[in-house]
């Protein structure tokens, strides 16, 4: 059982930005979901969940949770409706942009990829995210990010002190209690490689998959967006030893982690890297890029390789598949490392940041004039 939070002198009211509920689940939506499902249970917080017009409510939301449903969706919900509906409250945003007009808020910026890898995004998307980050860096009561690496990167590109950020890492334990479901893919045994990620340039999947395909190594790719024409445009190998699974359920992904011989995670840039610790938690060895936040997150539980050397990455994958003692060592070290990352612990860190921001905002309010004056 997690330690019970110490209750402050007064409960802190917080308006949660629920825009993520209308989106598909990737790493940032997972971050929001797992933390909010814990914040709504805390006796020291008075949580109001604000949701877009068409967003479904999650099944885990406790009965009696205060929910405010907007008449707007998307950017209009977040940037116009939310700050008005939540006026006077501390707004908490955990996934993507945050409302620029909110006067009091805790905002999360997951990484500096729109600054470091602008070519990954459309011009409009990248410009919007960079603008929002710059404004929030100066206006938000508190800023949250997911790793020490991201805190340093964001401090540099936004030209603010690194101590403006509270580091709240992702957890590794969200797949633990699911019953694994076989996705029925043409990969079995412990000799297939698993890759989890999108076709974003900094994910670096294409060059590594081409080498794995050339060597005939069975590989399952989860999450890469698009149909065959997208893969062809990205110059990804087709057929043969590569299976593109698209998006799977958590239970199906959990099955793959538990049955794969190794996860290959060759990113050039990550603010955290959730698949890495998901794999470690499930007992899957990891070969990952030796850059960005990945060494910080992986600890001693992964083989780290320069991501610009796809041949070396494939060599490391083959060694892990062939060397049972090394695989067993990586599994044990990975599980030990993943134990550092729990959603309960992260929720404690986030709640402390929320209370601190609320106390700071109260301290900055003009003192009420005495009625005796």
C-alpha cells in the first residue's frame, strides 16, 4: 500500500484539463490518465475534471467526481472555454498544450522535441507548441516535466532556470494487473524483436528496421501510424520478417512484452521513453539509444547503443537473442530499474507541486483590507 498523503491545513481546489480524454492514448495521454485517476482519490485535493463536449468519461472515474462538460471541443475548449469555466481555480494540464489565458496554473511540458526536432512536425503544429511553451514558461505558477534531461533541455531552449521544473516521471506499473491477450500476430516464441513507436523522424525506426529486415530477424512493430502506403513512403521494409501491428490494446501490448526476445528502442530523442520501462517491468530485455533521457531512465537495465549506428543496434539485438545468460541479466536489472517508477510515487510528487503552486498563488494575492480600517 502506498503511504497515505499528509493532509495540508486546507484542501487544494484544482481544475484538471481533460482534453486528453478525447485523444488516442500515447505516452502523454497515459501520463495524464494514470496521474488523474490517483489525484481524484486524494483527500487533500478537491478535483474538478473539465472535459470537451464529445470526450468519453473513463470507466475508472469514481462516482461523485465533479465533472464539467464543455460545449466546445479541441483547441477552442482548451484555450477559451476551460480558462473561463475554471476561473478562480488552479488549472492543471498534464498532456500537450495548456490554456494560455488561465491566470493560475500548473502546466506540463514533456520534452523539447518541437525545438530540437522541428522537422518532425508540421510547420503550424511546431510553431504553436513552441509558442505555448514560451508563454507558459513565464506565466505558469509551476512547470512539470518527466525527466531531469527534459528539465535541462527545456530550461535551455526556453531560457529559464532549471529549478522552475518539478520532475514527475512516468510510471512502469500500469500494465501489471491486465490479463495479457495474444494479438494473434505471426510471431511466437522468444526470438522475435519488438519495436514500439511512431514514424516520427526522431524515433529512428526506419533505418533500424531496414537492417533487421536485411538480416531476416523477425520483428513486430507496434504503434507506427499509417497504412502500407505510409510505410512505403517512409521507406520501411515490407513483408518478410517485419510485421506491422498498428495500435493494440494494453492487454495485447503486455502479451508482446512478455513474449518478445528483446525490445529495440533506437530513438535519437526522448524526454522519457515509456516503452523502455514497460518492457523492463514485463521482463523483456531492452536495446536502446544511448542518448537524451534514455540512459537516465534505463539505468543498468538496458544495452545502450549510439542511435546513428543501426548496424551496431542490430548487432546488440542479435547478441541478446543468442546469449541466454545476458538476457537473464538484463531482465533482472530491468525489473530492478523499473521498480523506481511507480504511478503512486509520481502522484505524490505531482500533488506536492500542486499544493506548492496553490500556496504561492495565495501568498501573492493582495491582502484583504480590514473592516476596522
